C-alpha cells in the first residue's frame, strides 16, 4: 500500500509500551474550523479517521473530510455524497473465500503466461481465512462424532482445502485457520481482532482503528469489541484485498440507549431476540446501529457480541458497541498482549473513541430506548429470527402457526387424556420412542451467535448437570449436537467438569464450525425421517443460531426456533415445543416426581462463579498458540506448494476461473452492443438468491448433469456453496432458482428460457451456450430493485459467463449494481416513468445498444434500438449506471479484477 500523506497536519505522536507511535489525531480538525466532533457517533468518527489518514487530495479530498466531519442527524437522507473507505483488513470464510483465492491464483497464472512476475500478485491488505462452513453433522451422540465428521469433511473437501493450503504458503498478507479450529467470527473475536492496528510507514509506526469487511454477513459480530466491520460480497472483498476502496453513502446512525440490567432467569439470547424484534420494527436496513447509555456497563463483552452478530437479522449494516472498560477487560481475559491492551486504551482515549458513563452522548438520526430489566425469556420462530416468542407462549404459537395442518386432529387432541396427540412409535437404537406434531427432531448448540458467549454455554452445562442428577434423559429421536465456535469452549466446559453432563444428554462435540445454523445439520435418523414423511408430521428444530428461515435447517423440519443454549438443552429434554415450560414439567425424575425448568435453571451467581474459575487467559493463549498449523489431515494435503497453483483439469471443486484467459496488457476499446437477445426477462425485486446458485441442486439440473458426466455420484454432489471454486458448476446454476419466473417462459418456474428466433424452450444455460457459439450477445431486462438481498459475487460472475453484456432495469440494488460493473457487465436504467411494460417490450426482440463507444462518462445516456419480430424498429434512452469515474475505468477494463491486475503489472 502507498505511504500515508498528511493533508490536514493531523499526524502526531503517542507514547506507548511499543515506543513512540504516530497517529492521525481527529481533534486536529478543530483547528480547521470543524466543531462538534465529541457529539459524533463513534461509527462516524471511525470512518472519519479512516478518511483523514488516507486523505491525499485525489482519492480523498479536504472537501470529503469536511463533509463527513460536519455530519448531523437527518443529513443522510438529503445527501448523495459517497465516501471512500479503506478497511484495514479482510476476513474470509471458506465458502465465500475459495472463489476469491481462486481468482488470485488465476491472476498469478495469467501473469506467468504474460512473462511477468506472478509474485507481484498478493493481497495488499492483511487477509485471514477461517475454514468453518464445511463440517456437517453426519455423526452425533457419540464420543467418536468429532473425529468421524472431520474425516468426512476432508473426504468431501480435500480439493478445496488443497487450494487454501497452497494460498497459506504462497501469498504474503494471507493467513488460513485450518478446519476444526472454530467459527470465523468467534476466532476473530477471541484472537484475530486487535481493536487498534499498527503498520510501518517508512521509519515510523502508524496506529489506527481495526476495521474490516468480511465475506460473511455475520462479520458484524466483531462490532461488539468496538471494531467496525460488516459483511460484503466476494467481489467487494476482492477489491479491498487488492487495495481498492469501498464507497459509503452518508452514514445514517440509529442509537439504542440501554438502561438497567438483565433480570434473573434471562440470558443474552433473550436480549438479542428482543433487540432484533425492536430494530426490525423500527426499520434499520442499510443503516448503522450504535449502542449507548448506562446499561452498556452492565453488559458483558460476549453479550454485546451476541447482539452485534444479529445485525443481518434486523437488517443493519453494522451494530457498534464503542470501546470502554469492558472491552479492555475482554482483551485481557482472552490472553491478548498487555502492550496491546495498553495501546488500545491510550489510543482510543486520545482519539475520543473511548466511552465512559460520563462521556457526552452522541447525536443520532433516531434514538430507541430499552430497559434491560424488562427482558423476559424468549425464543424466535418458527420461520424468522425477528418473530420473538415469550417462553410461556411457545406451545400456543406453534399450534397457531400450524393450525391448518393440525386442525384435522383437534377431536383426537380433545379426546386424549393428556391433551396431546398420541405419537407415532419408532424404534431408534433398540429403544422405542414416539414422534408427533411438535416433536423436537433437532436440538443443536451451534452457531457463532451464542457459542462465543461463556455465560450461556456454562448455563447450558449447569442445566445439563442438574438434569442428569435428577435422572432425566433425551429421547433417542432427537438429533443432538454441540458445535462450539472455538476450542476454548470445550476447554472451559471440561475444566468446569460440565462436558460429561452434556455428553450424558448426547450433546457430544460434533465439530468446530458452522453446522445446523447454515443447514449443515446432516440427515435425521432414518426411522425418524420415515415417521415424519409417512405421517406428514410438523416437527421442530431448536437451535442456538441466528437464522431459521423455512427449509434452511433441514428440509423435513418445518418449524425452527432460535433459543439460548440452556433452552436448547431444556427442549431436548422436553422432546416437544408444544409445551409451556414455565408451568408444565420438563420431565419426570427417577422417583416419579415432576421436574420443572425453574428447578434446573442456574442462577447468574452460579454461572459467574464457574466462569471465574474455569475461563482464564491461559485457555485462550494455549488454544491459539498454533492456530494456523492445522492437524495431520491439513499438513498432508497435496498440491500445496509453489508460486503457481497447479490446476487440476479433472477437479469438480476447483477449476481455473476464465476471467483472465487471453488477457491483454491493455484493454481493448469498449464497443456498442449489436444484435443482442434477451436471455431472461423478470419483474420487480429479483434478488441475488434468484440469480446466484445456492444450496443443493437436483440431478436433472444443468449442474447436476455436469457432475454426473464427470463421474460424481448423487450422494457426493455437496452444495453450490462447496463448489463455488468451480465456475462450470456455478454458471450452470446461475438463474437456477426453482422459483424464478422468466417472462419468456410464463408457464414454467425455474431455470428455463426460450432460444430465439426459433422459439425452442430450453434451460437458461443451454440457451446461453447456443447464443455464445453463434456470437450473439445477451441481455437481462428487469423491473425495480434488481439484485436486492445479500451481496453475492456469483450473481455478477455467473451472468458474465452466460454471455450477458448488459442488464436493463428500472432500478438496481446499490451493491449489486457495483458488482455488475466490477465484472464488466453494463447496468442500464430506464428513464423515470419508463419500463419494459410502458415500452411494450416482450423479450422476443433484437436489441442494439448505442453510445458506449467514444467518450464514456458517468450517467451517460445510452440509446437502445429495438427491432420487433415484424421488422419494425423504435428507440428509447437509458442511463448508464456507471456512477463514478472509477466505475468507467472498471467497465473499460472488463471489470475491477482486470483493472487492478493491469495496474499491478505496470507498477
């Protein structure tokens, strides 16, 4: 990265245990006539420091600094300003990280073909990749579960892992945390994040806030530590890796003021479900949330991280908890270096980035208030994380939501002496049990949201201990699992002698990584699956996760409820969600006495006592001492050395991406588009889920056919996520959503279109192959909000590989528009008041797009000439959504990756 400049004369010295350190002092701006910095939200101050440090008069100007420094409530809605933001680092997980690494590896291969030095291709900012998304719960309820799941994980993913193992050795500024270590966000919280970072600038060391973007939406968890970070798509992450800025609109910051403290019997999970409900109701999509108020001092760091983790569930970009005494305590408790902790304290206090109860409260665009003493035990579901349900109402909610499915049994329920439908008998492991409506089929202590939080993990262990001592057990029909976010969790549970009690209830360790929460729950036991299928039962999952969209957890489990880890154990013991655990017994002990949840629930004092004895800095220091080394499986991977990656043309997981094939040192002039056909015509609110392949796929799909042709059995298909490193799979799945409605095939949903002019109905992929063979450029025509939803790199990469050169829409989701430009696909916007309907477009026409050649500038009007099937023609104007000069440069280069690569080669 280039050396820092000092446009405002803000560079000054801070004495630290590391010696003198230089930093860019925000208070210096007061000397330039800028007032009121102490009332800015901490979020805005962090972004402002980033701009002040990088201000060079070109990328970031004095005018940009003044504009953001004069931030005021309500300004965001009236401002069209965009601010360059250069995150300090990038965080990747393996599903989304593999394509980024494959692109970097392909860039090296391309440079070598051009007789350049491939070692020039490296991440320009520090990047960490944590492998955590590939473990599945194939084996559970056994002390062998972890070992067997790891073995199966390597069987499925060794080709992908070989690429990452190679990258670990080949790239500078790039570290990989091998499988079986932990969940990316918890590893980030416990080890990777430093709160304040340093780097050399000539002979001096510069200190600055730790900021990041990550390729997982729950990157926001790190905001609990006072580190500003959020999730982005793969293309944006690659851009940051290669030294390019993100562009932020004027931040809109919603404050949430906390007072009071959590009452006995509640957990951070109960709090986060309440916060999620409140913020979703307020509407904070694409906004920043920042916590404030005296109640913050009553909230532990792990509790803060639990809330920040859920930012995607309430729609916020990020949810910041400013640095304070609690932050410093957590850094010490997790074994961070004492010199670092001292630097964090000194730097943040000098910069006005340290919060105390006496600090001036920032001004916000809006302020919500929450009294922590009002929090009650809760779950969320059965289909959305924002649908909070009070503990006592769970059974009633379940019956209400699924009333249509249950109404045929009302008479049977009324006649039953216990008020519940008699279950279907199944035999599991030689034991007879029953499965019925409301039965808990999956009980999973999983996900980064809660497994980073010692208070709820210890509470789960204490509840299990009391249950075992009372002689309670879990039905063998319940698929139980324990998938902590890091190895430290197992260490402190073992040290507290709580792990044996969890194992006695069959909550055995199944892996360190994302499991049930992302759908990696693995198969149900066959007798249970058959009973559900044959009797059309509505069964439930209870998990300590953050997402429970219908069908996400398991295709046979219709109801999914998010809950704290101790409640996961409780519902596993109860065996049903059709129950009120505040009044009904959870089970019967060995003496035949009823056992109630209140008898098993540990007090806050008990939890704190266990944590104080078992959770020490040494636990974290020992676990992270060799965090990048990996086990023997990792060490024995082949094809992992050398400057260039050895691409295997037979691999079905990792193939050299084609974006840099036949690349020239200079870009060819962009040209108008002639004779284009419409491949897909869609209506409003087409999301990246409609465009980008995700989840599993059928054998009859183009992707399924491709794998079978390459000798892959159906049981080994894995998912699109696991195969993101193979563009042949991904392009075949683009626009492959089974609910896609393409106007060219109005009688069919899914991946179909019509090949023109012959009118033959075929798959989108097959039609694109025929068009590309004939040299016919392709278009997408859409309505409003094209590309809404989560940012996904393959929502732009896939269309490019299908031969789509432009998308004409009424409006674009901001990040997806940027991603299209980043891949060299031209976004064109209808003029206000015009649409495909008003212009009478059917998608059967031939299109010429004129005005791309010559002087191309932001928002240039581009003419579209349409030739109807009868030979008549007409034209309409569109606006080229190249919104800045850098957009024009990217498009002229064929995308951001090619633009950056050419720049690196010249450098």
